C-alpha cells in the first residue's frame, strides 16, 4: 500500500515538474522566435539606413563591417537572454520529491525481494528436512 502511495506522489511530482519545464521551454521558444523576427526586421530596414549613413563617412566595406558586427552583437545578446532561463523553485522541489519517492519505492522493492528470498530459502530447507526425516 505504501508503494502505491509513493508511486502516486512520484507521478504527481513528475507531472508538476513536466508542466513547469514545458512552460519554460515554450517561453524560451517564443522569446527566440521574437528575437529572430526582430533581428530580421532590424537587419532589413536598419541595414539600409545605417549603410547609407556610414557609407557617407567610411568606405563601403567599412560600413558593411560595422553593420555586421552590430548585428552579431545583438543576436548574441538576445540568444543569451533566452537561454539564461533556469528551473524555478517549483520544478526543483517537484524533482526532489519524485526522486525521494523513487528511492523509497526502490527500498520497498528491495525489502520485498529480500523477504521472497528468505521465504524461498526457508521453504527449501524445510523440504530438505522433510526428505531427510522420511
């Protein structure tokens, strides 16, 4: 009965953790999609304006290099913000509860296995004793 209760607790904890992981992953995906969209808009509209401005003051190759460096810096910044998300308190606690339940279930299983082995040994010994006394 205790193993069933622990399995239920483990399942609930895993479901809770899964929901929070899924929510975090979906948020990350949405942030990355927005970052890519914004980067494309900036790379399209802003490139033309900045290139025109920079080309008047620099050589065309220098203007293009400045624009490429700025785009790379923006992309790295947005990607690092999206990837900085870590598991929250609820996810970590649910994972800890599930792990503790798994360990207890394993201990119960080992106890049951040990009881079965002892029962089998006692049964064999009693059969041998019966055979010897016959």
